[in-house]
C-alpha cells in the first residue's frame, strides 16, 4: 500500500518492537495485493486520533509529531476494500501523498466516481492527480452548533448538506460518503488508539503507524464484512478465502 512515510523510520534494528515488525508485514501485504484495482465508486475521508497528548497541550519545544494525528482512508464503495491510507497532519502535504498513493492503487485505465467531504485540499489534489479519469464531487455537511446543555462528547447534528460537483459529470445518485463514514467506526471500536476517550492512545509515531497498518490489513483480508458475508479482499477478487491472522503475518 502506498503509505505516508516519515522518512526516518528505522524498524529493522535490534530494538525494533514486535508491533513495528508486525506492522511492516501488514504494510507489505497491502502493497503486494492492493494494486491495479478496478473501481467504480471511491470515497475518501480522514479519521482523527492523537499521539502523546491533545493538540492544544503540545508545546513548541516538543516533538511536533505529538498532537493531532489523522489517518486518511480511501475505500471502494461496492467491495468495501480499503485502497490506501496515509497518516499525518490534516494538511495539503498529507493529502497530496494520500491521493498519489490512491492513484497507484487503482488500475490506470479505470474511470470512476469519487466523493470526498468538504476538506479544501481535496478540491485541487484529486483533479490534479487523476486528470480526466474521474467524476468528482464534494459532499459538504454543515453541523449544528451545540448548546451549553449538550453533552460534551455527543455527536454533532447535521444541519444541512451541500453537494458540490468539482470535475467531470458525477452521478447525483452516487455522490455519497456513507460507506467511508461507517468504515471509520470500525477502527474506533476495534482499535483502542482511535477511541475518543481513552488512555490507550499512541505514544510513538512508529507504533501508531504499525497499529494502523495492521488494522487496515486485517480489515481487508481477515475481517468478514457483515453486508458482504466475505472479506473486502474476497469481494474484490484478490483472494478466494478468509485469511487467518497467521497467514497475514507469515
């Protein structure tokens, strides 16, 4: 899988943790199998987590990897296959790396529709990377401001939804982010690092990346999707059976 690379990871030394080594294997599996995928509908979004401490508590003299940590995810709507992930801050740089990796995962002659949320960098990064291969629209949700009586951690209510066609001729009936938003719930319930109120948050970048890589490889190859009754990798024709975890890490 084409992934965000910090540029300074040294995971092969004698001090490398088991988690990092397992993450490397999961990353290698994704890179080997999730490539040249024929797609019809792609949805992209970002999942929030944090490293070490909340963003507002990070001092200027501390490691700037601490604080907000977003995992960018691209999923094929019909097979539920995760095509690419990237991890970093929620900015143009990470967005560009993520979209370039998404391009490498998708078959080069494939024309498809892609839907994103209203995150501004997508508006240029997606058309610049895919050119005239895509029909692209943004689904922008406006959330209602909470009152003092609202619970602090209650989900915000959607006040309105705006559809913004960006390029190509996106089919209005296929402009959707429901699948990617539902898939974001899976790491929040299956990987403690993504839980909003948790003491199990990541402390090190390398360990966080390894855990994220392992989770999404497991999601694609080992975890049966309830609506499909097979794994996303099986639905996409990448494998003919449900993988055991031992097979994923062999």
